[in-house]
């Protein structure tokens, strides 16, 4: 399960009532993974590729330790950003912006 995700309402409405009341058997359109120090990056990268292979249109793998973001999209190479101050969504989350300053410095120097 991703740390954060978003699914369009129209996709949720396609699920049966029983499915909506339980575990949703669908892949989110947008996923975010925030790497804890204890997780292996290779496993998180595989997880992100799996999300895209199953229908995710956009994925952000955020690594606070290295201050990098890996951006995953179907049919494209992984884009790597170093020390961005924010991320701007595209595709399913066009117009969404995530401020990364508190992620890089959670105690606010």
C-alpha cells in the first residue's frame, strides 16, 4: 500500500457496493511513497514499477535522506530530481503541488 494515493471518483463508482465497502480492488491513478531509512530502495523502486504496470499514471518516490524524488510514468524513463523544493502534479493530479521543504527539514531549522 502506498503512503498516499488518489483515485478518480469515476473509477471508484465502477466498483460494486460490496467492493466499495471493503478493500478496493483497483490501482490508484497517483501514488506517493516516502522512503523510510529502513526500507531498501530497490524494493521501493520495484513497487513503483508495479503500480505503473497495473495502471498508475503517476508515481512519486520521495527519499528524504538523499533529498531526491523519482518520478514514474507509464511508457517513460524514470525522472530523477535532486533537492526540489516542490513537485507539480501532472496527468491525473494536474494542478496539485506538494511543498517538499517540510519533508527535507521536518523540524524547520
